[in-house]
C-alpha cells in the first residue's frame, strides 16, 4: 500500500497531465477563420474586359485557388462567400461574414477603366477618419476600431510585398476608402483589385490559370504571414 501523501502526489500529477493534454489539444485544434469574398457572380458579371472577360469569373477562380492553397498546413479555416457562379447581394455577403466571425476578410475584384493602358493592382482598406468619427459619435458593437484598421494595413502591406514579387513595378498603392462590406464588422477587411481586364496584357494574365495560381500563392503567403 502507498502512503496517503504518495497517493495525493500521484493524483495531483495525473490531474496536471490531463490539464496539459487538454490545453495541447485545444492549441492543435484552434483555427483562424478566414473569409475570401469572390466579388460579383451570377447575374452580376462585374466589369467586362477585353474579349468579354468577366470579373466574376476571375474572382471566383482565384478565390477557389486561394482556398486550396490555404487548406494545407492547418491552422486556418477558409470560407468562401460563394464557391460557384451565383448571384449574391451585398447584404447576403455581410450576413455570411458576420455569422462566420472571421479573423480577417479578403475581397477579390478585377479593375477596368482609364482607357486600355491602365495596369497593375490596387489595395483598399476602410478609412481611419470615418471610423474614428463613428466611434466618437456613438460607439457601437461591430464598429471597426484602430486595432482592426491597423491589422488591415498590416495585411495590405504583406499582400503588397508578395504581389510586387509577382508583378514588379505594377503596384498602384494602398488606398483608404469606404468599404461597404466592412460596415458593422469588427474585423480587418481588405479589398484587392487584382488588375485591369480592360488592358490586353492584364486580361491575358488574369484569365490564365497559371497566373491565377501564382496570385493565390502570393495571397496565401501573405495571410499566413499575417498570423
């Protein structure tokens, strides 16, 4: 028979082992939720470029490729606002995102305009001034604070750096703007215009499966770097 003090010691270490095992198990299963928004879809083609290339097709292709890239390695749960060519309103997207409670949101778009010579990618984040005014006037649940905005800028700079390697000297900058998708959402939200479909070379790249995979890889690297 063991003395009572030895029994207590055994029980103590047994409970301690269970606690550490539970903590380790939680650490292994804890995942960051990432929402990828493929803009437009269905009846909404988005911008139309050279030879009728549709924005909705490009955004979906890259979103699917990005989800595949992020599915390896663990630690992330990747959700798409749409994974098929279907019509989805802004309100439906916002409702989906709010329900997901994501750690970050990346919305994918393709650009048009400025004639046929404009090229390059752009990144947009919610305005600091607007958020500060809203917080000061009437702080409300779901209002983005400076931490979320700073996180968005952090993500944007990572994306900018990794896309610069893919598209040298084609970055058109990081821009502050009103982001309807971010309204009422307390999480970093970044909008990316991947390139210009109205530019022949841009259209060729954006509709290429190879380039879409390369964009997805650069974005995946950026998102993993964010965490």
